[in-house]
C-alpha cells in the first residue's frame, strides 16, 4: 500500500479530485500528517468519515505497527515496530531537559558486521523505505508531546548504504513543507563510506556527520570491522574533509571503547593525531555488550583516555549510558525479543 506521506502534492490533489473532494482537503491532510503528527486517518477529525475510510483503503498513514514499548527509569523509551512484511526495527527516544532526541534505524539489520554490534550479528534483510524512516520520528514525537528537537541516525543499519531512502527521508524531516526540523539538529552516523559521505556532502545540507572510527590505524580497525565494507582511514579522512568543506559542519569521530582492545594510552594519543587530522570532535562510547570479549574499560580508564584527548586541545566527550536497563544500544532489544 502507498504511504500517504510519500505522495506528491500533485498526486494527492489528483486523488482528491477523483474522489470528488475540494482542494482544501489536501491542506487539512498535510496539517494532520506534518503538524499534528497523526498516525491514523481516524484521528483526522475535520475530514468526513467517508473520506477517511476512502483514504485508509488506498493509503497507509503509518508504516509502523508498535510491537513493544519499554521505558527506562531515565525515561528513555525504546520501541520495537513491525513492518508490513513482518520484519522488526527499533527506535529510541532519549530525553534530556529541553531536548528530545530520536535515534532512528535505516535498515533491517546491517551488512557491515562490526564485531561488538548486535545489529550486525542479526544479518541483513533490507533497506527501510522513506516512510519507515520518517514514521519513527513521528512515533517518538508523539511520545514527547511535540516534534522531537533532534534526530540521530544511529539505530540499526548503515545509513549510507541506504542513501536513496535516507536522503528523501531527511529532506521530509527538515523541509518547511514537511516537519520543518532544523538541519543542524540532524546527525548521520556512518561506519565510514567515503562515496556516501561525498554524495551527502554534495547536497550541502548542514546535517551533522559522525564517523564510527573505533581505531586510529587501519590494522587495529581491521579487528573491529570486517574487510568487505571497511574503507581505509585515509580515504574516510579525505571524504570527511570534502564534507566539511561543502557543509561547513565540524564532524564527530565516534570511538567505542573496548577493554584491552583499543583503550591504551598509545591508542588515545594516536586517536588525538587522527582527530586533529580530521578536524573533528570525539565522542567516546564505552562498549555496551553482554559478550565478555567486548567489555567496556573500567570508568577510570575511560576518563584517562578522555583526558589524553582534551589535553591535546580536542573537543571530546565520554557518552553517558542512557536506557541501559532496556538494552538501548544498537540492535540489542531486537535480539532479546528474537531470543525469547
Ligand atoms: N551504522 C552506523 C550507525 C548505527 S550504529 C555506524 O556504525 O555508525 C551507531 C553507533 O553505535 C556506532 O558508533 C556504533 O559503533 C555504536 N555501537 C554499535 N554497537 C555498540 C555497542 N555494543 N556498544 C556501544 N556502541 C555500539
Ligand atoms: Fe552496522 Fe553500525 Fe552496527 Fe557496524 S555498528 S554493524 S555499521 S549498525
């Protein structure tokens, strides 16, 4: 079934005309979808009931069917949603004072297979389409009570392997004709796909770019990311430089810290060189895994790693864990559901 959000203005106007409806219905429907964050035709109270039924017969208002919703004590909410073909995806809402951030998925599974990532372990089924991506923003916004303030593309999947749907989805999220979220409040996280980074850069939108580096040299990185989709750090750096030049945004390097793997003093000082080379800030993420091979370093070691970076005049943060009790890390909820 066609998604109503993916209809162009012309297509919707034509459909309304064919159904004997006045043109102003298009504005009403648009308002329900993009301003009032409707997820069903039934809630569109100012449309005649017969019209709502006709719309529901031809279009879907929401691509997601909520399977489970879990709330942590820091009010992080995590949903598992079922798609029309039975696959499931995760979406997380992270709340902070004055900030509601949704973490969206872009694929069912992922082809990259980073060693510590639950999503990668589950294999790959398919790309999400535009409405499957956008409706995660709607879902989280409804929970938050208003449009979320930030969108991070850090859920399941490698977003730059699904640019054909990611780009129209982000345009819909940011366009004044869509949800109207400021582009500076969107962050795309990638395992480092140089061609995709350049394609995104060419659009010249001020979306933030985060690159999951996890290692400061190619040899160490090869222990974390299998060869098939792993680019060389030098090639990623060149693509990131191009992104910076085209968008004016300062990139972020994400670095998942794993005890005994990439957390030594030397690793930190090599990362400082790379981060300067990338003109990037650094976000350190203690690994969140139940696999003993990928334990997070002790807190003091994480702090020490951080201080090596800050002493080298880098902007660096150690990410707090939110939603720990509901396994709000990459693919973990879906795995738990499937194992149970
Ligand atoms: N595929 C993209 C975006 C989704 S993953 C990417 O890799 O960037 C989002 C972030 O979660 C990445 O930085 C990824 O490395 C991190 N991540 C994956 N598994 C994790 C784990 N077990 N613990 C902590 N972070 C993890
Ligand atoms: Fe895919 Fe990102 Fe997970 Fe790597 S960390 S397997 S790229 S989702």
